[in-house]
C-alpha cells in the first residue's frame, strides 16, 4: 500500500464520521519514528477549517503527562511508588478504608487505577476547577470504595488528582508548573497548556454537545486540583510529538529520543501492562502508568489513551515496535474518536511487514539447532550442549528411542525433498522457523510422509545450554 493510499484510508474513515455529524469538527494525524507523515481535518472551528495547529482539549490523555512527572520524581529519589499516599496527602489519613485489613492506597495503586475507588468519569470530569482546599475537604468528608485497595482495576480520576497533589508536594512546585517547565518546554510542545490562552497558531476549538436542533457550545472549565486528570489543551502536532517521544523508548536506535526528561527505561515501564483490565474487547489489555496497553496477536503491544471531557473527545495510539501511530480530536461530548483512530492504525499496521511480531534468536540458539539435529539424527556429542536437567528429566536412551520412532512415523527423512514434507500431490512446504523468544526455536525437517518437528529452549546461563528438546512427528494428511 502506498503512502497516498494509507492517507486516503484514514481520511475516508473521518469523512464517514463527518457525514454522520459525529462532531462539529475533527482533526487527525499519523506519524512514524521520523515525524508526522499525514494530517487531516473536517468541519469548522468558529467558521474556519481546523488544522494540525488547532488546539483541542485532550482530557484524559493528560494522565500520561501526570504519570511522567511522577516517574521523574521517582527516578530522582524524591518519592517511592510503593509508599502510601498519606505521606504526601495527609488529609487522606482521615479516609476510612473499606476493611480492617485494607492497605492505604500507594502511589503505584493510584497510578495503575487499582486504589479501589469507583469508576468516576461523569463526576470527575466536572471537578477540574476544584481548589486544593476543596480536595482536602472532599477527603475529610470520606470516600467510598468498590474494592480493597490493590486488588482490582477501576478507572479513577480521583486517583490521578491525588497524584497531581503528590507531584506538587514532592517537587515543591505547583503541578502545572512542573508539567509546563519539565515536560512541555524541553519537548517543544509550544501549543500545549492548561488554559484557554494556550498559544496555538490555529486557534482554539470550542467544545459542543448535541441538542435537538444542532450543537450547543459549552463553557471551558478552569484549572484546579483535578487538572492532572485531563486539563491539557493540545494540537495534533504536539500530541503526536509527545506520543513519538514515549514510543522512542522502544527504538533500538533511539530515534526521536531526548535525554534529561525521563529515562528510556522508565518510559518503557509506563507502557507495560501493570494491572489487567477485564472485558476490554477481544485483545488482552491492561493499564500501565498513565497509559493503556493492549496485546494484539499479530503485531504485539499497542499503547493508547483516550480523553473524554464535556465537549471534547481525544485519542492517541501507537505501536511501540515500529513507532507508527495516530492521534485524533473531535469537539463533541464523548464523541469516541478512539474508534476511527483504532481502525486507522489497525489498517496501517496490517499493511506493514515491519509490524509483524518477530523474534531474532540468539546466535547460540541457532548454533544449538544444528547441534541438536546432529544429536537426534546421528547421535552426536552432548558435551557442553545440554544442561544437566535434560538427562535427569528423561534419560537420553529413552529420548533416542522416541526420536527414532518419530522418524519412522514419517517414513524417514527426505534429504532430497527440497523443503517438501511428502510426495506427489500431498506434499507440504516446510513451514518457516518459529521463535517466541531469543532463547527459543522451532523448526522442521521434511520426511517422506510428513514433517519432523524440533523445538528447543536454552538456559539463562552464559553461555547458554539446551534445557528442553522436543521432537515429534507431524504425519502428512
């Protein structure tokens, strides 16, 4: 698929949404490790077409900024993620926990959405302007819990408001100042900020909600104690740059990387599944640190976050292995722009050979392949090849008898089969080698009536040795 066709694919997805009047306007962009490679827009903002420099509310995409600020403090030794939140938010000490043996929620529980609070999107989205004193009063009045802290996932805005307070107290600076000076400025996110005065060259989109006769504009909420949950405005240009920076932690060449903000190791930590999320579609998924992580059987991990605020919908999504991603905004209440962005990225990845999950075996694994074949087929030397557990698990003489039976079952090996697993019309091509980890390898040899399947796993020693050998017949059908 050409770049032009890829671009037309995402544009067509959003054109369908425009016809369905999903929102007054929309903007979107795709990117790779080198930068934004396509932008698009539909509708109007104050009578003018929006573009990549038009700012929209990104709502809960802000949580990734909060998590980054938190981890930077952790890396600097200022906080411990496994410390109770009461160390930084004393007012939480007046909260009655759900059971006598409940732990006080830790910073890690808050960051991974497992502090036990109820899911609170409609309520939390209206709390942004709450003052710091108001947050303390809220805690002193008491909280309710859906689960014992640390035992289950529940998406909680309150938890990230508390983390914003932790950032303030631990850094000695207001949360918004930390994000602006330590994250936005170094990364050049000049059109991202917490107020409607954000300096976006393309102007600021106003949020709307649907009413019977069209769209009703909505007022903006101002910054406050809940800004860490979703207070940022940004452009597709800036949010794509942010996503690329997070994804660059997986780039072996470090393309797009920037030192001095948050280490590559900590950025990778953010993008690991920390808490399983049940019932989230067909892909196993969970929450990392300020980000969702899904595992696709074909392409591996997909990292994302959505944002929904009164009047706005945002989504950012990327494939860490390749750095390919997409972002999109719409200015309508809970318009679920995640849906078209997900479809668009799936389409981009399905056409990319580089996106397929692949593993490169260790050189020692490849060398062991030939040594194991020699052992199985010719009774080769086992010195330095096998770890001691191999003989202890199943003695070699029993293994050799089983290997011989497997070879007989496929009529012996077809050394002249040129990669064919049989004869005549029933012949089958030998499948390509498979590897789920550098220490693992599966391969096959052609026989006269089928295939001989080998599988090995190596030890974690240096140098590694073979710890498992599985050989079985796969008769032709």
